[in-house]
C-alpha cells in the first residue's frame, strides 16, 4: 500500500452552505511552502498569486503553532521557541490584486542574540469582497487559508539537526510497519520519508515531514502487504535542507 502525504504545507478549508456567486473568486497560491532565515539572512519575500478572475485582497498574520506527539500542528497562544520578536512582516493586508497577478510580502529579520532555532507561522487568507446569499439547494463555498512555517536560525551549520532511525517494527498480525526517528542537534529537521522494497518500488512516502524542536522523537506507521512484511525494506530520508539529496538509507 502506497501512501503519499505533504506534512509541511497546512491548508484549512471551511465549508458554507450557500450560493457561490463566483466559484473562482478565492483561488490563490503561494510560491513557497516554508521560509528559512539562516544566520546571515536578513530579508525574505513571499508571493501570493491571485488565480481568480476578479480583484482579490489578502490578510497576513503571524501566528503560533506547536507540534504534538502525533506530529500534528495545533494552534497555541504562546510557543516557547517563537520567532515573532525577530520578525517584521509587511504589508499585513494587501488589497485589490488583479487576476493573474501577485502581491509581494516582505519579511525582515531583526537582530538575534539567543542561540537556537525559532519558529512562527504565516497565515494567509483571502478577504471576501462579497457576501454569498443562501437560496434553495446546496452549494459549497470554500474559504482557504494557507499556513507556512517561518524559521529563524542562529547557530553554525555543523550543529544543524539530523535524524536517526532509532526503532523499527513490523507487526506480523496487522502488517503494520512502525518507524521511530530520533532528532539530534539543534533546531528542526525536515525531509521526505520514503520506504521501498528491494526492487526499488515505493511502498510509503511522506513529503516535507518535519520533526520540530519540541519533539525529540516522531513515529510513522503504515500498512504494508503480507508479502512486503516478509522481505527486507529500504528506508530513505531525503533532506529538504540539501535539495532533496538522500540524507541516509537504512535497510530493515
């Protein structure tokens, strides 16, 4: 069984039962799924592309999210490794972006004296310019919000985080493969996790998965076939920091 996920780019969709006056009114996308400030970086830019067929405005917020033991990001009021105090973001509202055009959001990093990695999240949402009217029949109008992480790092490259495969287990009764990875070093680790059989066939993939500083270990589970559970498997973690180069490969 092959499972493909994308774990870094978070999208919230709120559904309303209403007429859609313009079904393409709120379509937009971003040019980045994460922003990283290394020690010497001072400025970064995010582009919001208006893919709708009308003028569109957007609201940008800095918010806090924390990774729980299941590896899910949950909103929190305060985050101990917050990057908010080191970031200036503007504009916070961009208005009347024409169709097939884009808005630029600029991020500036202030001076960082503390050693370590700090993270906050950018929440980007379209501002509705018209109110849908409810009538007979059921229609769906999505309200899409994108949330992407912003990292501020203040430590040398040789101290960057790495991961090791600490535990692996195949439950022969349920054919469940469990992989436990331990994070080592400073900051977070992000990569693509791939499990292959000995012929090179992909059985499991999770793209852009992260282990953030609040976690020392993260476990992944997937169901494989009875035949696959009896043969050697290859585990590959492709580092996002190294342009999807293979970080390590381990046979289990």
